[in-house]
């Protein structure tokens, strides 16, 4: 891929976006058709579309844009337990994702290190990892709720369990595939095992470990939305569920955009970290 | 242990079954007749302390007789002094900060509006009302003690106590929230198919397996000759998703709580086929539920909560207050619905989705009294559809879970008049239900699983 002409790709992206939104706006403004006229008392009790004999249509981009501006104008308000701004909800979700993710990293990286250094352990633990890894994290949710008996900790546990596998496997793989020559050099220089681990293996495996982390945080961010929709209470997933409750599609679209942006930021942060530790052979 | 907010002299004291009147709480009740209604709470608390378990106490009383038992207890414990001390017990509230979970539907009106309209605060409580995603979640959170009390469907405390759909945990239901207030909503394409006999193959949604909604839709179609397990499909769908599912043509209709029936009309997706008051006028729907453990540990808090709920229920029941209540509960912190939708539900002046404005003032009403006969009817339906099996002691379970005595005491305390008994006959779709003969009632149905 040539990285030239960034301006042209940007312009094309903007054009595609404008076309998409324009088509959407056009199609939503022609939706409501003239239906049977009903008496004014009845019309006052139902939505505008229902009064005209139709269904409430999907919101137009203009309506959604209005809602986005409203949300962004005051993202951090707290007006009671069940009514908090979108920024506050995002903070809750990020808090859960980060605690689950950091816990998983604290377990996965040392464990992956040990597994990677010992072919015996690798062989012994591999069957368990292979069985546990493909389980959808949400499938753990009922079990977690039942045993932990706390929905906040349960959702952190779900994040933990979904983000541990990529980090564990990548760490083990990275550690196991450190070049033999480097280890031999370390041995001839009479490095102790600890020194070898930290000064040779860790830097050598770091890019692979960071890639595992990048995959993990992506999965964690995907899962938190679903987990919060399930348990409710707070968080951006709960915000989506709550607006769904109100059939407020404009708010849901707002939340979807925000979720996408935050996910992108998280991914880019880890991409930067990965670049920082990568090296050329 | 008990702070009696009521005047014991004015009310005969008894047990929780309601048949005996009085204000004992936290203690299981004897079947009517085995123990004198005049036995005071103190006597019972003392005997309880002496015998440790209800079973041993009952065994002892059964063995030596009531009078001998009382004399024996009096010989080792100064009952008269204890009674006097008890009568002056202060109204202490053990726990001021209380968490109450609710599902955002108009059934929960008293639980919700008691917060913005200050009924909890009036009774000395700092309550946080927490909106919850669905019935299974509310059940799990209540069982995990994340909530002190919760809005539940009235069959849920029975199911939790019996261990249907969860581990058996003694649960109680000291107050009904709403009566009536549900509806069958059908998709607009079924405007011409209003006869349930034509509903073979329909897919219906109900909020939960253990819900009055499930039992009513089953009853309704079974009366029309359809087997609800074979001729139609019934799915448990969280209320907020009902309208979206109806719109997406995933279901043909639902028997669900408001505001979602009205919301379907508001969004032009469906029409109200009938209100559930046409099936059973005065049927219980949602409830205020607490665990038996919470009552034992926090009797003062429990009674303050119950008084707040009963007062809020009475206020919500008054037609003159309905608009005000609708405005209080519609915002995002509570129901998160357009005010006009909530108002149509609560005032009973509503668009039916067929172009007419209907006026049914008791479309939804609020009455806290948990009739034991309602519990017995629910149990017959749980057994009818195979949710519970084997012989069950209907009256005893009803007494243990539906705490009519406590409700009555709270009502009297607030100057309301509770019913004299806790059991009565009900008429469901023209057929009389006699709580004295639940098995006979059950066997009178042609379509049943047991």
C-alpha cells in the first residue's frame, strides 16, 4: 500500500459519508405518508406518525445530530441514580474494562511467561486453555452472578475472563519463540535466570505480548457493552439498553458512535505502545 | 426485636396469615384454628426463643396442648412483664439507607413515585430506587442482597420460596402494587382476527415465566380451546423489547405491562385487543417483595418501608392524583417514557390503536392488600402448567409469602380500612375460583399439564 495522497483518501471518505447521510436523510423525510384522518383528540394521544396511520419512522440524521449535540453539551450531569450523562456512563464502562483488563494482564503475563519457558507446563495446560478460550465471555455471566453474588464484580470478572486468553497465549508464544541464539549468548555471559528473563526474554517477547494486549482490550470493549446491557445499573451498555427501553433510536445511534470512537482510541493507544517496544531484527 | 408502631390494644395480635389479624411479623403462621388468635407476639417471640425452631415449638404445643404450653412458658419466663415492655418499644429504624430495585413499568408506580413525591423520606428512610434490566436480573440482585427490597411480579416471591426457577429461599410479599393495568396488544395486521380461536400459530410475548401475564394469556387461549403449549408460542421477553419485537414482526402480540401496550399504540405498531381487567377484574400484577431474612434482621426498616409503600399506593390509587403521579414518574430517572403515554395508562383515557379514544378509569388501579386467595390462584396455575409438581399446601404457602397481616396493620396505621379476611372468591373470565378448593378448581380445566 502506498501511503501517498492522504488528502485524496480523506476526501473520498468524507464524500462517502456525505452520500450515506444524504441518502438516509432523504429516505427518512419521505417516509410518513398521508393516512386516514383521525379525530384530533385521538391524534393528540398518539405519536405524529401513528396519527397519520403509519409507524414512527427511524430518526433522520438531523434528529440524531441534534441528540448528539445535546449529549455532548452536558456529558457529565448526574440527576439521580438512573439519570446520568453519557460521559459518566462511559467512565463507568472504562473503569470496568480497565480493572478487568489490568487484572487479566497481571495474571496472564507472568503465567504466560512460565508456560512459554516450560514446554512441560505448556503441554499440561494447553488442553484447558483450548477448551476455555472459545467460550463466549457472556456465557460466564450467570455462573459469575451465582457464585460472586455481586453484579459489579461479575461484569469485571467477565472482562477478566475474556481478556486473559489472547494475552496468555501471545505471551507464551512470544516467550517460547525467543531466538535460541540470544538465550545461548545470555548463558555464555553467565546471566542468571531472572536476569535472562527480564533483560533478554521480556524485551524479545514484548511486541508479541503487546499484540495480545491489543487484541484483549478490543474484545473487552466489545464485551462490556453486552455485559452491561445484561446486568444494567450503569455504563454505556446500560445507556443503550435504557434508550432502547424508551425506543429512542437517536440516543442509541449516539451511543453506538461513542462506543466506536472510544474503542478506536483504546486500540490506538495500545498500537502506540506496541510500536514503542517493537524492534527490527 | 420488634418495634411495634401500632397500638397492640386496639388490634388483636396474631400471626402473619392474616386470618387472625394482628401484627406479628417475621414469624411463620399456624394454619387457622390450631392456635388462638389472641396469642400475643410477645408470647410467640418468647416461645420461639425457647424452642428455637417453629417445628419444635409446634411439636411441643401439639404434644401437651395449648394451655399447658402457655403455662409452662409463663413458669420460666415473666410473660406479663415482657408484654408491657414490648408495648412501649420505640419505632427504631435499623437501616436508613435502603436500595429498592424496580423495572421501568407503570406497575411499579407506587414504588417509584414514593421517591420523587417524598413518601420514603416521610417515613424516615433514605431510599435509592434503582432501575433494573429485567426480571431475572432483579431476582438475582435481590437474592444476592444488592437490593434490600424489590419490585417483583406477584408470582415471583412464591416461585422463589418454592424454588421454582431458582434455589428455594424464603421470600415474602407484603404488598401488591397494582391491580389490572395489563393488556393484550396485537400487531396491526391482526385487526380482523380478534377471536382467540383464530390464533393458532401466533407467537406471544410475556414478561417472565413466573408472571400473572403468562398465566392470564394461557388461561385466555385455553378458554378458547387452544393449548398454550402446542397451539401457540409463548416467549419470555423483557417488556421494553416487546414493542420492538412486535414492530419487527417477531411476535404477533404480547400480554405485557404498560406503558408498553400504550407505547405500541403511540408508535403505530399495534392495537390494544383487550385490557386484562376484562379477564379478571382486580387481578394482582406486580408486588413489593422482601426476603424473610430482611424482615427478621430489620423489622423497623421493613415496617417503615411497608407504610411508605402502602401510603404511596393509596395516593396513586386516587384518580385525582393520577396526572401528577404520571408527571413524577415519566422522566428519565424513572420510567423514561413520554408523559402522554404514562398519562394515558394512569388516567384510563387512552387511544386504543383502532382510532377510538376509550375511557376506562380503572384500567390500572393500586391496591396493596395481598389476598391469600390470589396467591392460591397463582399456585393453581403454576401447577396447571407444570411449573411446580406434586402436592402443595396452598393455604400455608400463601400465608407464608403474602403477608396480609402486615399490610392490614400498615393500612390501619395510616387510617385506611383493610379487608376483614385475607381470602375471598375471585371471578376469572366468568368462572368463580374458590380458594378453599384449589385442587378441585385445577381439575376442572380440560387443558392442563398436571
